[in-house]
């Protein structure tokens, strides 16, 4: 059996003279475990534990679901709905809705835009810490 | 004591680096703050801990302050200038190469490696691979574990090192030596963050040694202040014979010159000192004329190329479908031998 050429992804990492970090390699540095002396957990650490850096949600088929279009989240009942302008094009799961709600109290919001994947359109949400 | 002018300046420019006031002397020179290009205000604590992070004291306590006052007490030595780095998929091929010393990296010893989820690297859980396979290799080769990788990986494993019993796991695997963690140091960022990461790396070497492992300290300098501090550290620790520097991201002339400047400046301090440059380009080896007998290059290129059914020999072109599924194994071994030979040729040619 012949095998097609597979391009192996090489990810560089380490240090540099210019501050041009890889945006995909983003992590909240958590407070050292043994060093927290009972003053409660820092906001950054709570965010790192609770608020996913990004997530995506499959969208319903809609003429509004176009690549790169920004989307917003609005809560209706228990769920956050995904909107383009005023039209609903998707919905977060219960777990995702709870996370967005909790994270909002920690000063975190999620910015969303539509991306195209081979199996359809998705809304990708990225954590913004205020 | 900070004078009123500095306090006034702080109020006017709240994102100024606190290092400029001299409060971190002698570890951070006020002049280093002049090179800051990215605001020290990093409220989320993303990737680095800056002078403005309210948790900074916790991080400083963890590493015992910013002084370069720790070093492993025993140093290992390597002879071979070339160190191939394998990954877990190709680990068994390491038996077939002539190299006495071979490398693995942190992600190769973890089961659930980093995954790209919704555009970002994520590490859900730290779980180690079965130690037996790695231990078996360590009985036949001197295996160096390079603690390099993405920040997400490095910082998560470091933070969870006690919970996941990192050092016990490494001991069970039987590594010949383990490098210090390569915490990221980027020019233009807060000098406190830079210095903290340099110190964390040295502390990680010390912890490795405390847990019965031979440690190879990792260093990285982005300016002359850093170089001087490392020089002084080496003068205080003349028993250190081997260091490592991750050069995988150094592709621009400026970055390469910085690597060379750093490596030469530290090699001058101790004529018995060697350095392993991880991922350094062969085409830039000539820059180390005068130090070539103390330079070692570790790289994963031949392994990665082999797995992609590519030869590292520029003259060899591979067509899609030319190779059978298992042919990558032979290619990996051929690629490694070719690179080892190439490096020897370059070293001989340059040193003539």
C-alpha cells in the first residue's frame, strides 16, 4: 500500500528577541500551589480554571451564517443564543451557557465570529479578559 | 525609596514598568525597563507574570527571589556534537542510530498531548506514558529529556509538578539527564517577567537534581544585562560544564546573532563549558568559529522529515506515493546519519 506524503506540523516554541508570541499558545499563569496563603484564589486563577480560552458551536444553516461575520451572545431563559445582528443562528449548550454566565461575573466576555469548517459553519468564541 | 518624581510618573503612566524605579536592583537594571515594548499591565496574567501582577510576591517566593543563586551541583558531559531528538512514535528507531546520546521532549512523555481546540492549544490532563518503553531505551542510550514546548504545556506541567508527581515520573523513566524548563523569555516584555522565567528555569534544574536526576541548566538571554548576569552565575559555579539553549524560534538574523552573542559570552567564561543548542541551524554554525569543539546541536528535523516521507538531503526529492507506509522508519534513520555526517563536515571545514 502506498502512503501519501504527510506534512508534519512543526510547532516552534521558546524565546525570542521580539515580543511576537504565537497567539495560539496562550495560557494564564496560575499562582504557585504552595504559595497561596489563604487570601482566596486570585481572579486570574479562577478564570484559568473556569473560563475556556475558546470554544466553538455548530450553527444552523442560515444565509446570515457567513465566514468572518461577528456574532454576539444574548441570554434568553437558561441559554445564551448566538445572534447575527438581531437574528438567532445558534445556541450554546447548558454547560457553555453556565460558563459564560459565571465568567461574566469574573470580568470575562467572549468575542465571537463565524468560521468555516469542512462540515459546516461554526461560531468560534474567544475569551476576552477585562 | 522611590522619589516623588517617580511616583508622579507612575500616576501619569500607570503601565510603566516598575523595574525602572530600581526596586529590583541588583537583579534588574532600571535601564532594562527602557526596552519594554509591551505594556506591563497584563491583568489576565497571560503567558507571563509582570511587575504589575498583584500575585507577583507569590511567584517570587516560589523561586526564592530573583537572584541567580541556585545551580545544580553536578554536571554531565557530552562528546558527540550531534544529538538527534526522537518522538514517541519513533522511539524504537533510536536503537538503530549511531548516536550515544539521543533526545526526547516533554510532549513525548505525555499521553494527552496538546490539542488545538477552537484555534488555541489546550492541555486537558497531564498523564504520563508507560515508563517501561522509555526506561528500556535509557538502558541502551543516554537519553536527554528536553523540557521544551509551548507555554501551555510547560507552564501547566510546572504548575502541576507536585500533583502529577513529575519528578518521580522522570526518575522512573530513567533519563540520563533532563534540561531545565524552557520558560519563555521574549525581548520587549517586562524585565521582571523575563528575569522570573530565567530564575524559574534555574530553580527547575535544582529541583531535578534534588530528585536524583542529572540536570542541564537552560539559559536564554535577550539583552546584555542578562548575559552579564549569566556570566556572573557561571563564575560563581565553575563546576557547570554543560548548558542548553532552545533556539527553535531563532530564524531572523537578529535572533541568531543574539544566540551567538550569548553562547560566546558564556563559553568565554569557562573553557570547559559546553552548550547544547536545540534546533540551531547548521547554516549558522560557522558563527561559532573558535568554539566549535564545545558546541552540540540537538534537533528533531530528521525525525520530522522522515515521518513526512521527506529526505533531509537537498538533492533527494520524494514524490507522493513513492514510499510504503512503513518506509518512514528507514528515512528517519537515514536522515539522522546524514545530518550527523553533515555537521561533522561543517565543523571540520569551519575549524580549518
